[in-house]
């Protein structure tokens, strides 16, 4: 069997191993900043590493508080705990996508350092309103946009509204490199701190000493940067293909009872990372699990996704239940697709969903 590698990856493979090689990473960072329209892009080892570096760059530390959506995944919350800070869970607004700003306001204290805006399943909600609200309270915003590569709000990319935007390029993302992530920012000082944090503080920000702070081994490997560059070139095509897959699935489910597409908020143009449907069925989590058992991959049924404030690890921080966030997660059918899924495969998925919805009657 002959394997054909992209030119960039072939170039890397011919000169590896080189423990100090950064040629592909350097090019990738420039291409990311050009594509997303930011002054700086910092490539890192994962989406979680991106969040961790962003919080380090903002100076979040022991005994600080970080507001975060209760609808977040555990990987969105873990970096807060890495730093000895405390997550403060915020409920969703009506509809589930945006944060409830009244709940945000009620949970701001003198220890609050930042807000993590989690763009769950590729949806931003009204991110402009959130950033303006945060600014009026002197808070920085970190966008966890790992699912939202290519999503736009008011024709601006997700991940470019707050002080820092964090992305993932794991193999479940539209822009993928197997594993990896990156941080976007227009702030040169924050970018320098992110770069120091990803490399054990071996390359400190200007004016700072080497190893003056604790850093981590979060550098992105050169071969993964080459793969990411190859996919970044065709990102618009990948986004267009996913949008077409989503449209087809939605059209096929138009007549399916008690299942309807999740509507975008005004000015939002989602990337369709996951085709999203609102389940108006009884015991929706069980329905999602049933679909997963029948081969229809979805976030709740296949990966047992729950609201973060229901995760046992975070129980001590969940003083009050964020009920809208919990309901949003539980009643959302987030279908997992790949670029390899053909129209016939999508018709098969729709047929299974429709059949099960027509007969769903849990005891």
C-alpha cells in the first residue's frame, strides 16, 4: 500500500527527529493569525492546554474564582483547578446557548478574575453582549471555542471576541491534526506569556527571567503542525461540507415528531460542528443512549455528556443546580459526523432517528 503525504508533512518526516524544530509550527501560527484576523496565534498540544495557558497568561492563581458555564465539559473546567482556582458555575439563559447574565452578575465577587465563555457544540450565543458585560465589571473573557472553529457571530470569528480564544484540533474537530490546539489573541503581552507557559518558561516574556514561573510541556509537535496546516488550507471546504451534511439531516427529519433543529441566535452563523436537535421526548438522555446503541453517534448517548455542575469531581463547587444548563445538555441531540459520512450514511442516520422517535414510549 502506498501512502501519499502532504508536501509539508513529507518535508517534516525527512528531517525528523530534530528536538528544536519549529519551522512548521512557526508557519502554522502565522497562517492561523492571518486566517482568523488576530495579531497573535500560539500553537499548543491540545485544547485543554490552550485554556490552561490562557488562564496562566491572565495571572489566574490560587484562591481566585473563574466563572464558567455549567453546560461546559469537564475539560473546560479542569484548567481552573490546575491553577488552584475555583470554578463558579453559571446557568444558561433561555434557550440554553447564551449565559444568564443575571446569574453571572450575582456570582461576581472580589475574587473573580475571569469568565470562560464556552461555545458548546459550536454555538456562541450573543458573545458580544457577554464581552461587553464582562468589561463593564472589569473581567477578562477567555473563549473556549474548541468546538467553534469557523463559527461566526456578526461576521467575526468565534475565539476573537475576548482577550483570548482557545481552540482544539483533536480528531473530532472540523479543523483537525489528530491532537493539538491554539490560542488567539490581539494582546502581545498575553501571547508572550502563553508561549512561555507552553515551554516550561524556557522562552520567557521580554523583560522576564527564564524559569521565573512554572510552565508546562505544551508545545505542538512539528508533524501535527504540518497536518493542521494542510487542513487549514481547506478549512472553508470542510466547513461547507459539514453545513451541507447538517442541512440534509435537518431536511430528512422535518416530519419527525418531537425533534426539531436547535435555532441559532440572531447574527450567529454556526460551523455545524455537531448538527443539533432539541429533543421534546420524555427521558431524552435515554433516547440519546438508545440511538448510540443503534450506531448513531451523539455526544450525550455515546460519551455520556452531562452539565459540568453534575460531574462528581466538581461537586464541591456546585452549590446550586444550574437547571437550564442541565436541561439544555440533557435534551440536546448533538450528532457526531465526520467528513467521510456520505449522503447515504446521513439518510441511514435520519432513518434510525425517525423510526425511534416514532415509537419512543419509555416505561
